[in-house]
C-alpha cells in the first residue's frame, strides 16, 4: 500500500475503525442493541446512516490509491459526529426524555459501544486530518534579492 506523504495513517486507521464500529450496536432500543447496519434498514430516515460507512470507505479507498486522505477524513469525522449530536439534541428537545439528567445522561443510557466508538474515531480523525506533524510541514521557496 502506497500512502501519499500528505496523507495521515491515523486517518486511515480511524476510517477502518469507523467501518468496524458500524456493525457494533449503536443504540439501546427496547433492550435490543441496534447497530448502524440495523438502523440503515429502518426506512427513509435510516438510509442516511449509510453515509457513515460510505465516507469511511471513500477515505480508505483514497488512502489505498495514494491520494491525500485529509480532506475526506475531516468530512468522514464531521458528518457522523454532527449526526449523533443532532440526534441526541432532538431526543432531548422533542420530549422523548423529559428528565433533568440532560444530554450526557441521556447519551449514557441510549448510546451503545458502536456509537461511542464512532464518536471517538470521529474526534480523532478530525484532529488527525487537520493537524499536520511537525516534520511534514510544506517547504516554502525563498526568493533571493
């Protein structure tokens, strides 16, 4: 596998982790764990869940092809992270959960391992895509006068 020097191996590893987390239970619904795969089979709104593995697969594909994976890696992290946060706010604000425990308490009760792994991989992939190593800074040319 030939990885572009401008690519990040950590972005590739996180994308692979997000692909694996897609098949691990995300939500606890009626005492049954629902994975991202199961959520994708729920109908029109469930189809949006398929964006997560599609972006992760695109990140892996670009990494394998030797193209810089940082741009798609950032998108691959932002989309699922934003989606999970949006889903949790909707649960709290739509009255699904009228307790005073708040967003984090609800997340602790509703989200399963797959969702937590997706959140962790999303945060790490965003950081890895945005931050460059100190040794990989682009070279600038100096014009002599």
